C-alpha cells in the first residue's frame, strides 16, 4: 500500500490530511469553481479539492493505512 493518494492530479501523503469534508462545497457565488467538490484540508492550512470518487478513495486509503491492512493490487491501481 502506498502512503500517497492521488487527488486532483496531485500525490497527497496520507499523513498530511487533517480532515475531509462530508458534504460538497456550496457557497452560492456565480463564479465559484469548487461547487460540488469536497475539500480536503492538509497541514499548514492548505486544501485540495476532490470529486466524490477521489474523496471516497482517500477515506479508504487512510482507513487501510490506520488499520495496517494492505489493499488488493486491483484497489491500488485506481
């Protein structure tokens, strides 16, 4: 299992994730580019934005990393 997960074409180290939004972003601004995406907050106040598939994959990766369980080869090649 890798210690990295790909979110929005970026390899994010799992240990840098502080929290993951449970609901998609909605601010109501006409020019908002992040509506419908999930915020993933990283250390030092940084954020990346994920679609639902990337968010769910990141949650699964963190859970597997915490549990010490290895993912199957099929699951690693997302």
